[in-house]
């Protein structure tokens, strides 16, 4: 009789997984480079159409026969307080004007959820993972029936239990040290913040026998070994790969990771209306009262963020990064994988 998670354990080539980084960093080139180095890389389907996701999957499939994954955002509910959203966006008008643009529409959308699920079920990639909640059990069953290994990002033991009930193969355990959006099932900055990654791993392992990935500020082999000692089968790293040449991160973003102006990270809703960890810049310091309204705020600030990047204005960009980001290497992805595994 198969033990839960056997398919995922069999698929892992090594102890390093390159995390999905929505918004540009997770390119097919990064995924292919990771595969060539013996790591499992993820494409980020977030903020892309189903067609764009399919094109990236096709690119990876044409370049490598090694396993890879695709991560999808589970849509939430529309914001419950439109007046609060409107008031917050009014406070951003000066920032938009400073980079010569206007805010976008604060609209809710489901990130092309249904079309993406249809594409993935029709021709599943080796691994499919979900963030911001659990997909319906029927989606998990359909993907697994097509041969995919399925996982969910969790930030709390309760979320782990809910995910396991849907029949997934593994859990990506995201500690509060992780960069970018918190994978919480609810839009709550406090969820998952009470335990560090290693405590969270032990807590999740006590309620689930599924294989666990450890995500959260892991930048070197010592932390990777500690995560495995706490119950993880592999580490899932994103920030460690942001400065790689294969990363699609904007050059201003890559430079900020090594800029002495930016020494701290914090969790903020300022850019997207959902808690996310990034470098503390002027925008984060000025806008500490963003309402829980995702993706409405994210859609509204998209033109501002794009204009700031075009202008080289790192003070108004969302510079997502985990704790330990100052150790991100400007080196090929294969070298970063080797470092995480303990090579000199």
C-alpha cells in the first residue's frame, strides 16, 4: 500500500526546490537551469493568462525532460470595504504622479483561474502547486489522475490539515521569514507569524505525514540542513535566486538587493493589499495602512510599480525579498543550487 507522498518523494531529484516567484523572476530559463543542476524549479502562473502560462510550460518542456512545477494562485473573495480601498488609493496619488502615471482600476479578478485549471488538467505538468488556499478536491483528483503531483502552500498547522483533506501529495511550509506574498489561506498579516520556520515545520510534521518543503529565508547550506533536521524533505528557495542571470527580476530590483540603502525587510500590504515581505523603501514606510483588499490594490498599483521600474525608482517598487536577502548571489542558478547543497 502506497504511503501518502510517495509520488512526490520519488520525483525529487535533490534537496533544493526553486520557488515560484510571480511577477517576472520565475522564467523558463531559470526553471531549465535549475533542472540541469538537479533541482526542481517552478513556473509562476500568478498574474499571467492561461495562454501565457501554457507558452511557458511549452518552453520548458521543449528544453528539458526533467521534472518541473507550475504554481497557481487560488482566488479569494472581493474586498469587503470598497470605501477603505478608495481612501487608501487616494493616498497614493502623489506617488503615481511622481513617476508620471496614474493608478489603475481597483478591480477584483480570479487570475484566470478556471482557464488555468482547464489547461493544467488537460496536460498536467509533473508538479502543480497552489498558493493562497486549497483548490477543490475535484481539481486535485483530476490533476493527480492525469499524473501530476499536487501540493499546497501552508503557513499554519490548521491550513496543513485542510490541505491534506483534499488529497494533495505534499505541503510547502512557508515560514514568516519568506519573501513575497504570505501564502495564508486568509488575508491576515498575523496568520503564520507566530512561529519561525523551524518551529512551524515541527508543528506541521506533528499533524501531517505528507512530505514537507521548507520555505523561508534559506540562503545557505547550514539553514538547509537545519530545515531538513526539522522535518523537511527539501528546501524551497526564491530570494536566493533573484540575482541570478536566469532570473527575470528587473535590474533595479536586483541592484536593490545589494544596495546599502535597503538593509531591512518587513511584511506589508502597501503594494498589493495582501501581506508580503519585501525590502523597506520609502513607499513601504509611507503607506502602512493598506486595507486587506487583494487583488484590488495590486491591480490599482500595477501602473505605478511599472512606471517606477522604468524610471529606475527603487523607492516606489515592490522589492519582494526574504530575510537573509543580503546573501543573495549574483551567480548562475546552477552555482546557487550547488551552494545550497553545501559546495564551496
